[in-house]
């Protein structure tokens, strides 16, 4: 899809540069603008997906994370919670 948008943006530029009609000029400029922005977003999305990690953790990663967590030690120096009125 990103290559189709890129080709459509280039086509819009060619239309805008090659015409003498104001209507075709506006059409070419708008086509180039919208398709160029869409192609840029498509390429940015591709880079983000390529560099992002999976949303889910494997069982081995979960076990490694659990091993790094320390169980909470009861602290005898802590104050009791305040009494409710």
C-alpha cells in the first residue's frame, strides 16, 4: 500500500507540472499532498512495527521476571494504620 501511495503522489506531481488547466493543477497538487502524507505515515508505521517488541511475554521471560522480584519482608518498625472514626 505504501508503494501505491508513493506512486500516486508522484503521479499527482506529474499531473500538476504537466497541465495548463487550473482544475487539473489543483487535483494534482491535492493528490500529491494527500498521497505523500499517507505514504510517509505508511513508511513510519513500517519502521515502528519493525523496531517494537511483542506485546506478550514468553513463559521463560515471565519466570525470569518473577525470579528478580523480592518477596515483601514484614517490617516490625512500621506503624499501624490510622483508626477510622
